C-alpha cells in the first residue's frame, strides 16, 4: 500500500438492533464469540493504516471486545438517530491525514481480512482515489463495505437519520469503482433473528468459504 495515502477502517457499532427482537445483535454469540468480534478480528488483520469504531448502544460491552486491537474508540451521542448519524460522527472525528475511509457494518460477520484487503487494493489502483467510491458486487448486487475517497467526506459528514450512503452512490455513478467478489460475505447482514441463525449455520457447516 502506498505511503502517500492513509485509509482508515471505520466500524459502525453504535446501533440499537431495533429489528432483532430486543437483543443486541452485535453481542449475540456466533460459533463461540460475539458477532461483532468476528468483524473486529477481520479488520485488525487487514491492511488498514488506522482503525476506528463508532460506539453508542451498550458502548462499554462492545468496547471491551476491542481489547488487544488498535481501534480508536469514538462515542456517538446521537446513536439513536440511526446509521447516518454514526457515519457523520466518524467523519467529524476523523484525523486530518486520512485520505480515504472504508465504512464497515458491524453486523456482517462473514467479512474476512482478505476481502477487505482486496477492496483496499482495488481502490488504490484507481487513477483518482480521492474522487472514487469503491464498492463490492456479488451476483449483480451492490454490497458492503464501501470505500470513500476524500472528495465525499463533506457529504458524508452531513448524513443524518437512518440513511447510509446509498443516495450519494446513486448520485455519483461516474465515481464508482466496482470490484466483483463472489462471496456472500459482502451481501449478508444480520438484521433479524432468522438472519443470525442463517449466518451461524453457514459458519458451522462451512458453507461460507474463507477467502
């Protein structure tokens, strides 16, 4: 990775899991460890220049799962306002030397360090990373996580409510750098108890091939 750029990995872990039947899905055990710990470990093994986690609901319990990693911890006092507020919080708390930012969702435990590194490498190979949005695609569908060049930082810092970056992606089609990753990790998130059960079954039966 070039030393002229500084890509930060931002893990969104502030939400209240309102669609998960009253449980905090990020703390739900999956094959022996809390779901978000799988994501934390994948990010810690990847080639990011720095790492940040956005905390909110049950912040202390989730922060404890970052022990032994280099995650900088940022508390979003407006976490109950939704994902957009957490993304804006991350942008407002960013350090000046950060040139690109990957937004990683805490409820995608099938993500691996290899997938993250493939996205990082693809983004850095573009002619103008500052003006680029790098997105994984699988089965013709856009997935997550997404890397944002610095030209989009201002717009991201203005997000609010439960909106993520979908509108920005739609409005900036010319900036999209697509990377095909034919793996369910970039599409499957754990929004419901049924999805949690499906993900754990995939892990236990080794249907989710580790890249």
